[in-house]
């Protein structure tokens, strides 16, 4: 299970980072009852808990706004169906470069992501 969880988590992050991926590309990796919890940060000051459909909508909206993005996985620690991921996200929107140092905690069930809690620490930025 550990190697399988690792593969699914890595594929998920690669799909999220790829601006050419589609909602269907993401949907095959996510359980229908998946939940996504974003802890408070400068982009989402109150944080947010999203359903699968809300996450898909946000995924597509982000792709429309971003000029570029990447996610560098620094560590992926897996125990059975759970993964802890330390990563760096870089994006460019409206000519502004954004960088977030992230910690994510994911759970996989039946080959799909069922939950993702993310703690995003953004480097200082100024929007135009």
C-alpha cells in the first residue's frame, strides 16, 4: 500500500501543477466524497473546506488566472494510506511571482485521494 500511495500522491501533485491538465485528469485521482481543507493564509485568510466539485472549480479557475506554476516536492513521507508532503509552489499571475512553502497531509482510499489538508506559507508579495 505504501508504494501505491506514494505513486498516487506524486501523480496528484504533478496533475495539479500542470497547467495543461483538465478537470477530468484531476477527477480520476480524487474520490467522489473527497474533502480539501486549506488552512488560513494570505490568499485565503479564513481558510476553506471544499468538496470535490468546489475543488475542481477552483482548480480550473486557478489555471485560467496563472501564467505559470510549478510544485517541487521536497519530501513525501508515506505510511500505509497516508502521506505527508513538504513542497514549494511557484506561480505567476498578473506579472507577480508568488512562492508558497507548503505542508500537505493526504489520505488515499481505493487508489484515490480522499482528503488533503494544506498549510500554505506564502513569501511576501504585492499585488498590482
